[in-house]
C-alpha cells in the first residue's frame, strides 16, 4: 500500500475507563476528514464493555469510518514478556510496539494515536507526510531533549547520548511498517526498558527514544499539541496529565471546550465529569496489577 493511498490506517488502544475519550477522538477524526477515502481505525480493546462499543459505533458515520476491534490478548505475541515497570501507566502502552505485526500487511504505514486526543486537522495531511526514509516519525516532547528533566532519559550518558539529543512524545507516531517488519526493533525496545526500568518513567516512550535516538523524523509540533500549551492553531490536541473527563482538569480551557464540542456529537449525552479520586484509583490499580503479576510471575 502506497503512503499516498486514499485509505488511511489508524491504530489506538483503550480500556473501558477512557471509552468516552475514544468516542471523542474518533468523532473529531471523522468531522475533520475532508478528503476522499476510508479511515480504517484498529482499536486494541483492553476490556471495553459491549455497551460502550455500541455507543462508539452509533456515534460515527460508518460510511467513512471502519472500525476493527482487536482484543489485547491477540496483539501481544505469545511468549513476549512485557516489562513490569513501576510506573502508573497500564501495560497496554506497549501495544504500539507491535503495530507492524498485527495490522494487515496490506498497509505499509500506520498512524498511532493516544486515546486522549482531539484531531482538528484533516488526518489525511498527516497520512501523506513524507518521513524521509525513517522508520518512525513524531513530535518533540515538551521536555525537548533527553537531558531535559526526570521524564526524559536521565541515564543518557550511560547510553552514549548527548544531553541535547532530541526527545519525542510517543502519543502520536507515523510508522513505516514495511521497514519495521524487517527488524527486531520491538524486542530491542522491550529489552531496553527492562534493563533500565529505574530510569523509564514513561516506559514505552523511554524505550522508543533510546532505540531511535537521532534516527526519527520530526513532525510539525502542531500535530501533537499538549493541553498545557497555548498554541492557537493546533492540528491535534493531546490531553496529557489530567483529562477533560475529570473535574480536576486544569489545563487550556479552550482545548477543553474543543473536547466537549465533539463530545456533544457522540452518544454520551448522559456523561458527567469524574472526580479526582477516580483518576487516582486507576493509577493505583495499574501499579497494583503490575506488582501482582511480578509477584506471581504472570506475564
């Protein structure tokens, strides 16, 4: 499949807690897709309830959006051990590392999007962006460089990286699937994270930045605009930190209004913002699940 194909391949992953954000993400993609062609969205399902799946399907124009549901157990290769890191991120963050293998081989390219995003630009413009022969493309993280802060690569010297090596956010990626499939990159990234867990505060992002250091294509920053910023013309808004589904949301208010604009076009009219304790509970739950798996050697 050529990168200039009218059909577009998008991948995301979601659990039941964030299904309303998934609905908003898909609706925003649909509304702002002005060119021809079908958007194929592969959703890795990490326990989404059947009623919520139905709400998502009923929220979109199924002529232009085609959804494929993929149970998470089917996309993690058998025998692959995921790093049981100490972060509060769920294990589903590692799904993006296996996209080249579970997306149909008819696709030579895929766009990965975190579920906590709103797309305001025609996604076909991103789809058709040339990445100059690189395997992966992304946007510079708010930390900017590996030596920028605790969330970067704090052991960069040990890894032979210069402190000003650029550091990208893994929430939006363009992936050259054909090139990736010819490598052992997925296993290399997992091995890197496992070896340096004490430094991997953002585990998948850490591994990707170590393995692809100085070997990735930098996209326009507007394709991954963080909700902490004040960019007037974001192409994609990324709700890092507290999400607009929480009453404790504290970032750009205009971006929050954008979220609820698309929210009002979905089947979630009865939704109410969640309290802060809900957010903290799920972070604690993620940590606890990893600890239990580690204790009983469950992978």
